[in-house]
C-alpha cells in the first residue's frame, strides 16, 4: 500500500447543494489498493489531500470510510472492492454482457445496460449512460 497514494477526489456539493447543509461541503475520495485489501487508507488519503489543500483535515466534521473488503461486503458487485465492476480492458469492453460491437445492448431485444461496467468505464461519470442512451435512441428510431 502506497504511503502517498494517487487519490481521486470529488466535491459533489459544489454542483448539487442538496448533498450538504448550507455553508458546508462534502468530499468523496478513494485510492487504488490490492484486491480485497483490509487496510484502512483513510489517513493516507487525508494526508495526500492535505499536501495539496492545506487545512483540509481540520475542516473535517465527520467521515464514513470502508476498506476494499468492506466494499465487497456492502455490494457483492464490487468484487475485491473494485468499484468499477471488474476488469476494464479492451476485450472486456466488447464482451460484456456478450460479444458485441455495441456493449450497451443485451441479447434480449429491447433490454439495454449502462453502468461502470460498460465503456468508457467507471472513471468517466455519466458517459456510460449517455452512450447507452444514444444506442437506445438510434435503435428506437428504426
């Protein structure tokens, strides 16, 4: 486990005021760890954020944390704690849920999927749904 991990952080309350009380903010962060890790990376993550945003730690009013193994216990789709739904390699993008050039269409007519398991993956928030909707609209126009 890295002492200074690469941290992904989002401050959703900047764009959705309903996520925090007036005058407060929320922050959501994670880092990559080995599959199924039980190591709590909270301190390492907060130290990294503090490096780039001095004063961050003293502003924390509450926190909710889970290690990778706890993530899988929370949601069995997070195998080993992977929030992106498994392997994100090129082959997987064309074989989920079945071999297809359109990964949002299922073998069942009229059934489509979108999630972090579909291209472009979980790190590109919202784009899976956008691309799936484009496929649905094109096919429904036929």
